[in-house]
C-alpha cells in the first residue's frame, strides 16, 4: 500500500489544444486525445458520439471549419441524463441541449440546464469549471425584465445555486437564429482550479447595476487555465465601464473590442497580441456585416485563426463580440 496517497494532488494540467480544422467530424473523433468537436450551422454533418456538438449558430464563411479540443492522452465519454460528456487527462467536456418547448421558456430551461450540469460536475473529480458557452434563441426579444437574455440570467442563477460561490468562470452568451428555440450550454472543467481575470476598463459583470436585470450576468472576463499556459477569453464587446460604446458603428465597436482584449491580456500577464495559435470566434449580429468584420479583423489580427458566426449579442445595440483563446 502506498503511504499518504490520499494527500497527493493531481498534476497541473496542460491546457487542451483548441484548433479549427477543415475536415469531417468522424476523422477528428478518431484521433487520439479528442475531447470535443464542434460544428456550426444546420448543414454540418453530425455524429452520435457524445464528444460531438452541432451548435445552432450559422457560420458566415463559405467553408467553415470545425472546432477541435484535444488533450494529451486517452479520452472516455458517455451520457448521463441530458448531459453528454467526455473526460481525459484531468479535463472534462460537458454539454446540455434543451428544447424550450419542453421546459417552459428561457428562465426555466436555463434553470434545468444549469442544475443538470452543476449536479453532474459536482460528482466529478474535474469539478473546477473554467469556461462556459451559452447559445439561446431570440436573445434580445422582450422589453425590460422580460427580455429573454435577462430571463436566461435569472434561470442560470437559479440552476447554479451555490455551485460557483467561490467565483464565476469565463463565459459567452449569444443568440442564435435556428428554427427551434433550443438552449445549448457546454463547458470545460478541470481537476485543478484556474485563475479568474477581470478587465480594469470594465465593471465586473456580476456587479452591473439594476438596469441590466434583476440578476446580473454571472461570469468572469477571462480565466487563466491551471498551468498558466492559456487564457480562456469570455465574450468581449465594446463595453466600457458597464455601458455599451459606439452604437451602430461596426468599425468603432471592433476597435473598442480589440482594446478590451488587449487589456485582458495585460491583466492576465499574457504576451500582447494574438498569433496563429490563438483561435478566436467573432459573433456578428448582421450577416451583411460579415465581410466588413472579416476584413477588419484580418487587417488587425493577421494570421489569427478566425471563425465568423451569425449571432445576436446580449445587448441589442452591440453589433459584434469576440471570444477565444490566447496560448502563452
């Protein structure tokens, strides 16, 4: 019997490698270390493998790549209730897709999704959630506290309960245009905690004033993954303090967003700028703006892998949002 083994801490985990690939899901799923594969849009070939998730956001590129998460070792996977999951090398992917028609609207659907995910993660060794993505239909529909995004925030808080009492992970929430009002929530967790990062140019989301809803958004601006080798960046837009900037001005919003991204890198102690190993997603509200957004980002972020998606930002006046990864 090995003495003292109950006191041995797990090794600090190298971040999963995130990349974009122009191939088919089965080819990626057959690779060693595949933790998750994501396709975007209604025309993407799918798979029954729990590591596959077809996301209800249409790509704004003629040939959109798939997104691949890989770890350095074998991966196991399965389904538990509505949760599809996979794990390997101390990392966990978990996702829930729920139809609002069966759950009573954005608030109750979010409450169910988060209750299931938090309950599942709480049973796992990989219980330190680093990053969450939320995709819901018609995110800006409704006025005041009845807006669907604000209803989602209330349901999310209800489903979370006290799970994140030590602090929120990085996150994104974007509206999709699919015919079915589905909520998709997926996450990346680890058996070691990461480090939360805030942007000094912005009010922390959970401290937003009442005008943004009865329950403020629940996320950190970014998360340094446990080994310190990667930064998981939340959905970042043209917000200064807590206010939206440059209404209806796409180039100015993109400029402000890039300033916020650089502020996050500095706050996390990461090198400035993004490179060929730092994949980003740009969510663009109006499909007609895709070309302008693409050209702007190609000029300002040359060589950076970029996936353009048609998605509504959580504030109706915002035209674009960017999230992604920065490897050290």
